[in-house]
C-alpha cells in the first residue's frame, strides 16, 4: 500500500526492511499451503501498519467494523505489548486478505487467522511463539523462491512498514502511534536501527487512523 522503501542488511544495530520490488515479488509468487498462509500473515502485518504477529493471531472478526468491502470499514484492536487501542480504515490489501478467510468465519468471536483456531485450553502465548517460529521458516523458504537475499521473519513486515512510512513523509509522532509504541522516544530508537531519519509533521489522516 506504499510507494517505496530501501533495503538494509541486518547487523548489530541495523534491522532489515524490504524494497517495494521485494514486496511485489512475495505478493506475486506462486505459493500453496503453509507458505501461502505465511505470506498472508506477512502481507497483512505490513498492510496493517506493521502489526505484530501476536496481535494478528489474536484478531477476531468482531475487530472488523463494517462489511469488508464497504467504504469506511475499519479494524479496531488493542495491542498486547503496550495495550494501545488502534483503529484504522481497511486498505485494499487488508480487504483482499480478509476476503480469503471470511469463508471460514464461524461467528464474530472466531479468530480471523488459523494459528489459534482449535487451540482452546492451551496457553495462547506458547501457541503464538511456536507458530511464529514455523511461519518464519516458511518465510525464509519464500525468500529463496523470490531470490531475496535477506533473513526474513514476521518482524521484517513491521520494519518494512516503518521505513516505507518514513520515506513517504510520515512524521515520527504519527509513526509512533501507528506502531503502537509507548513513546516517541521509543520510536526514535527504533528508527535508528533502521537508518532512517524521522520527519516532524503530522500525517495521521493519510492512514485513516483515529
């Protein structure tokens, strides 16, 4: 959903962010089964302002407000790490992915994505950690398929969104809210690891964020 973003190699201080072309390669790759699901998770995180994998796993259909394809439909949820309430209008990529999973919707309390489905009685945190590790393995396989020479994980979707947003003119205060950070200073530290400089002007409206 964004214009472009630079690519970085990960070292002690630098996180990885994918380029627009790499995101397109992942989007257009012919995948099936678990790899296809892993791609959906990755792209949904990216399209959802860098949503954390744990928050994605906990999304239920009640978090989607309005019919998926109606104008003004939105996603509302609370981040698990910092307990921040976020509301965002659904963009085309989010809608496209949600449509794929809507046919398996049971009720409003159903999980949108598969990781926690049928896991009643199990510790959600343990299930999410285990599933995240498996998804990361599939993402590495996808990277090889797409000739991407980077160690991709679910968190790279978050990094990629952050770099893309800054390069497209998003200010640090807005990005801090989009990422669900506890403070702007936390976002400043995060951006230093991505080698990008924050822009200081308001841009919340561009994301349909409230």
